[in-house]
């Protein structure tokens, strides 16, 4: 077997054999296949696709590149959620403790933000003392004692994906449905969860810009999960506008705590509850009542224990950026569009995100929204507040915003896009 013949097969629109797939993933993980060869293969896959048989084998080979976790010793059923990434997507923060408060165990291996989309670990690291990197034994202990754990995946889990994802990120090959589906599902299957709910984002702020592509990605991932014995469902959810009223690390933690305290924006509450119901259903806990667990403070209790268990202080004051800049509404009327991608890029440019994996992020940086699509606004009222420690970034961030919103004359009819657009099981 050699890398060139594997690349040629896919370049010429052929089907990769199971032997070719097993060999290329293993040889790439061991360093025998070079980065430039794997990037040529990834580009051929992006351009020519893979069928479901190839995707299933590719996923299995990535799982086999590392260890598999096992939660069978836990007394509670395990259930997890994975989002394909968006702007203001802080849902994991209230969701994991909420589902744990309803009786499930939630092993939430999370990632960092890259580009305009935020990452759960970056958000939680804005809580003083909180540690993302814990051992597998610590992870099991936090899960067992609190019911939920959010942490970084260990180096042993799907190492082929770690290497390949970093390569795709710098070679324009992230947006390939077979590669996204196998990347996400290899980690989730290796993690060993019994049930999985996929939050597949669709819209300007998501990888999938159209509902057709989101459907294709969702059904590919649901099939991979189901065929591996993981009860898997997907919700296709709107990412044309940011979720909630904040995009940025500490800003989003603050908003998540508001939700756990019984307040917070309606779209964040609605999506948190919709995903919680799906996770509990998939775990066989059909009688659980997540609405009650949010209202009676039991989800907040789990949150506090979960944060403390990883060294965080749930009562600590969250970091606030040193400088603010307010963007005002240029006219009066109805806000008909506030673009997730524009807001995400602005938050990233303010310091909330990173351009390269090794870059630091600013905990307090980001964008606060003062209106959502459908709201009536008055000329001169605050529309957005930009936060950063480095005011020289304001101009760069503002450059992402001129085309990010539309205000129509008062009385214009506005039809909101529902947060949950479709369900695929
Ligand atoms: N998230 C992942 O884990 N992998 C991808 O390829 C895209 C999003």
C-alpha cells in the first residue's frame, strides 16, 4: 500500500477500499504518510466525496487509532450532546448540569473555538481556577459525583482526528461533510456515551449554510451513531443570528448562569430545554422534567458542584474587558436581520477567539446584543456593545459589522425563524 495510489483513487472519483482506508489512517497517525499527502487526499475527498460505506470505515479507522472510554460502571445512563458550532452557542453550559439534575450522566468532552465560532473550554476557562485538562480517572470521578463533566478530550482519544483536524484547518478542507461527520462521530463513539443528541447548526454563522447540507450532515452522523450502537438523534437548529444576547467567553458564562438562575434569553432557554428533552428521552429517562429542574434550582446546584470539582470558583467575579464601544441603531424601525457570522467575526477580532490553535483568548472580549431580530429599535439606541482589553481592535471589529444588520421601516412584517427547524432520527 502507498499514499500516492490512495490519493489517485479518490482524485479519479473512485471508491476507497476498506484496506486503503485502514492503512492510510494508521500510517498517517504514525507519521508514515506525510502531511502534504494527507492534505491532497483530504482535498480529493472534499471535491469528490465519500459514500456511506467509506465514511463508516473511515470513522472506524479513526476510532481504532486511539483508546475507547467506558462508562459502564456508572449507575446512571450516559447521554451527550454535540454542536457543530456557532456564534453565542453557550448551550452546553446550562444543558450538562440540567440533564444531570434530571438523573442522567453527561460526559461532555468539549473543544476550543477556532475562527468565528466559540469553544466551550474557552468559555469555562474564564471562571477563575477552572481546569479543562483532567485525567480520565478525574473525569470519571467528577461524572460519578456530580452527574456531569465538561473537559478537554485526552490525547489518547481518536489521535488520528486530532492530527487530521489541525491539517484540515490550514488547508481549506474543513467544510467536507464526510470529514466533519467522521471527525465528530469518531470522538463521540470512542468516548463511549450510550446516547447522543447532535445539534446541527444551519445558517450564516454555521459550517452548513443551507438546510440541505445540514440534513445531509445530520443523517450521515445519525447513521454512524446508530450503526455503532449509540442511540443518536439530531436537531437542525438556526444559526442565522447569534444565540442569546452575548458572544464571547465570560459574557456567555454570565448569560448561562442567568439561565440556570431561572432567567436568560428565550431562545437559549428554549434550545436548552429542547436538547435536554431529547437527551433524556434517548437515555430512557422519559419522565424527567427539565423545566422543573431549571426552575427549582437543582440544575444550578449541579453547575456549582461541577465547576468546583474542576477547581473553579462558582462565586468568583467573572473577568470584564477593560474597554467598551457602543454601536447605535442608525435608524428607527424593525430589526429584521442580525447576522451571526458578522457578530462572530467581530467577537473573534475583539480577542474572544483565536486565529491559530496556540493563540491566547481574552476572557472578557466579545459582543453584547441589545436587540434581536423582530425587535423595534429607535435611531441612536444601543444595538451592540463591543468589549475588549485592546481598544486598537475596535476598528478591525467594526469592519465586520456594517453589513451585519438590517433595519426595516416600522410596521414591517417580520417572521421569526424557529430555533429548532427539523429533527432527524
Ligand atoms: N467539529 C469537529 O469536531 N470536527 C469537524 O470536522 C468539524 C467540527
